[in-house]
């Protein structure tokens, strides 16, 4: 029978330095995905926040026609995007339409999620 001799050598330092680890593809992918998430969140916030706060912003009524202010170009007389052929403020109309679009989108996600939850539960319960 042979006796095993314990290894008394010191462990060698790793050949992977922090600089090499940062250059690894997995690390680059994780960093790139974090950057993409932040860019997407900022872009979404730039679109959603003005729509959510449209009723709080000092904007004219989106349906109020003012024939004396017909077809004004952008950035004139307090109309950031100008006016249409009936003198209605285009920014107020865009934000008002955005509220409707966001409401429809959220409701569609909720209804489809509820339908998927019910059908998935039935399929799981029924075993098929």
C-alpha cells in the first residue's frame, strides 16, 4: 500500500486577469444588453411620460377649433407642432391620441394575458 503525500506547493495564481475577463464575449454581451435595456427604457420614457402627463400640461383642448390660427407652422404662437387646417393644436391632438393608444395597448396585453392564464391553467389541470 502506498501512502499519499499531501501537496505542499502553493497554488498558482490564475492566468485570467480582470482585463482578460472584461474582454470575454460573455462579459461584453452582458454589458451590451444592460446598455440596450437602458437605451430602451429612456426611449420608452420619452414617449410614454408626455402622454401620461398630457392632461396636466398646459395645452389647449385638442378638439377646440380656432379658424384664425389655421395651418400655423411649428414653433409659432405657443403651438410647438403647429396647427391643422381647422386651427387645432397638433401637439395636444398627438398626446390625446397617444393616451388612447396606450390604453388600448395595455388593455390588449391584460386581456391576452388573462386568456393565456386561463387556457394554460385548464391545459395543466386537464393534463393536455
